[in-house]
């Protein structure tokens, strides 16, 4: 007889069945091994609800594999939020965020000229999402929906040291986390 153990998945809030399934699939899978220290539970869960319907998350006008490119962009955002959110949350608090739409900064030149996205102030990044912060016991501390569009993104984030792909998008999300997840001395989310 085989002894198999399943990883437990913690969901921070009650959400619809399809989104709940997506949330569970978004968490890294782990298996327990006798004597091994279990991996710490992630402090942020990021879900992309129907990303195939998002406004525009293409890096290139024409991609060899559009689905692969979409997954890479979404994975970059997921990894960034999972890495950065703990810096703004007290120990034991968790962020659950579900994106329902997004558009990358910039646009493709009209007329099919050029394959690369051109960043201009006229096309800011847009993020539409809902989010919840829970405490150690799972109690909801704050929940809200956002339609985040930083129209001055080039002025506000243009001098940042980060200049890699998705630079402005990451800077806008980091600014949002800094402003909305930072905890006050008394323990509440702003």
C-alpha cells in the first residue's frame, strides 16, 4: 500500500468555482517528504481571470507562440507580486489578488511598422483587479476593487533604476502595493 500525502492549499477568500480552481492551480505544488521542512506558505496569491480576454498584454506585435508569450508576461507579474507584497505586509498577513483585465504601457506603431511596443505617455498601463488582505487567523482586514491607471507613469517612474521589460508596469504595481498594503502602526491596512 502506498502512502501518499497531498499538499494543502489555503484560499484567502471565497470566490467563484472557476476562479477558485485557478487560484489553486496558481499556487506552487509541493510534496511532503518525511523529515523535510515544509516550504513556507506564499504570502500572496495571484490569479488571472480569463487572461485571453485582457485588453493587451503582448510584448511583440507578432509572436511565434502568442499563448507562450502571454503565460510569460503573466508569470512575470505573478512572480513580482509574490516577491514584493511581503515587504508591505506584516508577518502572517496574506494578499489575494485577482486580475480581471490589464493593458501594458505603450502601443504598436500604426500600419504594422515595427514589431516592438513603443512606450508613450498617451498609453499608460492599466490593471483591473480585486484584492483582499487577511490576517494570521484568516480574518479579512481589507478588501477592494481597483481600476489602476497611472497617467503620469513616465514622469513618476521614469527615473527608476529598473529598466528591464515591463519596467513601468512593475513600478506602477509596486507603487500601488506601497500605498495600499503598508500597515499603520496600529495594525490596519490604509
